[in-house]
C-alpha cells in the first residue's frame, strides 16, 4: 500500500489535495493505523527496519518534491522555498489526526488542511 505518485492536477492546492487523499487512504487502513506507531518506535532498535522506513519516507518525499517543483515552475511558490521543511509539513497534520489521535478525517478536513498548508507555503517564513 505504497503512496503512488501524484500527477499534475494543475495547481498547488489540487496537487496537495490529491496527495493527502491518497495518504489518507493509506493511514485509514486498519493494519497501517495499528502498526505504524509501533514501527516508528521499533526503528530505533532495528537497523534493517530503519532502512526500510527511510526508503519509504524517501519515496514519499520525492512525490512532495515533484509537487513543490511544479508549483515553483507555475509561479505559485517562491523559488527559495525551504523544500526540506515543506516536505515535513505535507503529512504532519494528517498523520497526527489519524494515526496519533485515531480520529477520522473527512474530505472537508482535508480541504482545511490543504488551505492551511498552502497558506504556510506561500506566506510563511
């Protein structure tokens, strides 16, 4: 259940929304939701698992890089965007709500997260 790439949806907001909707589907899977916190805790004790989780995170981050590079090319984001910081911002709220708090996240909540993330990316420093 790897996060597939997000095709160019035409705008930063639509790209982030598509990314979060796919990520939500992954986080909502009962097995993923149940074992993900344990996997992250175990990574400190298990080097092989740490490598696997790092590889998965790198794949997700490449999708984020593509989203941000498209937005920069379209003039929606500044070329001096701190992409490393922005990459961590993308999944943070969704992970917190679904995995940490165990709350359902509606499409409306995703839209609010997209608005917040977009605002931070465009105007935050």
